[in-house]
């Protein structure tokens, strides 16, 4: 069936501070982007979507989309420009933005860490050092104090597995280290930081909803009969995602992570956040897209069934609400994005799982880390030179889904029926 009703699923859009705000801030990424050869198109986060100066315009666009939810990140370096020094101006700016979102009837979901560290923290070892856990706790306390009454929904850490592996194992992201023991240590520290932040937020706001945005891949063996592909796909699933999800959610640290001394196992999530983009086919010890499959502009395989498969497995292991904290695709011409949105939402509403929210990534085009400005994930397009926001067909389709509480036959015919994926 091509039409469907949302059945209570609430829609929103997501962003992250470093990817949309712009500005010359001293973060790990601003430093990294200034080093030759680090960013595919040599861009930096200094312009991004200039959201810091366009909050009113962007909230107006959110209103026009009709979204109930907006996931936004904080730039820690703005809030704490030097160790222990907090900027009332930056906190005030966010308070103002949150107040305006509330007035527009939009519920904010605030991410405390989304791959971004203040430069001074990066200089002293960032997440490779256990000291950072206490520094993070102090920052969370200051943020909570400032945002009283404005925020109940929190993501403590975004995609801890991606951050640890890209920044400390593959060396593609700042600080560019390539060390397995260090990557494992970073996973332990991020897990522990989440647990501490979870407790702190609940001490300060008892009815808060706190979770992690986990990046999950739908791993599959390339050759079902092949023992290496079989073992390797389970191994990758375990090491890349299951182990850290369990540590953060239940304080059950399994090898290679070490159980922390002072915290008892318990439940440390109010929702499970899933960021889903692509499956991963495992052949020998390598992973990547399958062959002859639909792909996006970055070559990532498109497999809508994966979102429901992952949600089902998360729901079995972690009873409770699920938020799709990110799902989206890079499609510069907006040629298949409406189809992508349709296919993924359909999987979710038909799954009959407790999936309460879906945040499309991203609200507008944005600075895509080491890939720079090239990939276009936005529901709304962005002209980086003029900062003009462009209302794509995808935005019109998304607004229509929200207005009609589902995909109508008219909407399907108008925005989806004639579109097709590109294959590799
Ligand atoms: O842009 C990123 C985001 O910061 C984290 N999740 C994946 C997105 C697309 O790569």
C-alpha cells in the first residue's frame, strides 16, 4: 500500500550545532578543518547554515513545515569558552531560541554532545582521558541550570560508536588518532559520561526523558553460507553497536569494555534513540553497500526495511519508547528523497513497534563533517553563498504528511509515484 496514516508517530527534524550554526568558534572541528586535506571540499564549519544569526527565520520555516519536534545541538565551546568559564551570552542565546520554539508549539530535544569539543578540551586529550567525564558533568549541570523549565527531552551523546571509531580508530576525524586501545577507552568514557549525565538530569528534572542517539547499521552477511561472513557480521554488530548500547543503557559493560567500579547495573534510558541511514554488507572482513542496490549521493545503500529490523531488535532488548533521532539521505537534486521518506515512514508505521517520534536529518543542508558542504541532506536546500533556504519538494511532501497525519493518495501521486532510486 502506498498510502498510510502515521498512527500516532510524531514528526520532527534534526540538526547539530557545529553543522548549522556557523561562526568562528574554537572547537575540535574548526581546528581540524583549517588543516590542509582534512575536509573533502576544504570548507569549514564557519559558515554552515548561519543558523546562529537566523534563528527567527528558521523557526518560521519549522512552523511552516508543521513539525511538533525539533532536535538541536549545543556548541559546548560557545557555552564554556575556557575551562570553568561559562558564557551567559551563549546560554542566553539558547534560552531565547528554546523559548521561541516553545512559543511556536515545537518541543525541543537537546543534544549535549554531537562530535564537538571545545578546543581547550581537545588540547588536553578530550575523551581519551577519564578527567573529561567530570568536565562534561559540570557543563551539563550549567546547561540544566540555565534551561530550567524549557527542556525535558535530552540526548546526552550522539553516535558514540561513530565518534570513537572515526576519531580514534580510523583517524579520519579530530584528533586523527589510530589506536584500538584508545578507541575502547573513549567508548568507556562516553558510556560513563552518559550514565552520570542521565542521573544528574533526573536529579534536576525528575520527569525528564533522556537517551542516547545510537547510530545503528543493519549488518548482513554477503554470502549467507560463508562462515567468515557469518562470524564477521555478528562480530561487527557486537563491536560497533551492541556493546556500547548495552553499556550505556544498562551499565552492563562487556568485553572489550571494562565495567566501571562505582555504578551498579540499572536502567539508564527513557527512550532509545536510533539514527539509521544504511545497512552494511559484510564480506570477509570488509563492510559496505551491496552490489546492484539503491544508493544515495554518497554511495550509501538505501534499505528501508533496515529501520524496522533494527527497531524490532532494539525493542526486544530494551523495552520502552523508541525515537528515530535521525534518518535521512544525501540527494542534491531532491530526486528520490520523497520516496526515501515515504518508504522509511511506511516501515515504521507498519511495524507496530512503540516508535513515538521520527526526526528527519536534516532540517536544511548542512556542513557534513569531513565531507564538507557537498552532501545535501536537507529537507530544505541551502545556497551557502547567499544563505537562502530553498523549499524543496521534500519539504512540501513532509509538511503535507504532517498536515494530513499520513500519506494521502494525492500526496503519493504528486511527490512519490514518479520517483526512483539510483542503483550502484
Ligand atoms: O550529519 C551526520 C550527523 O551529524 C550524525 N549522523 C549522521 C549524519 C549524516 O552523516
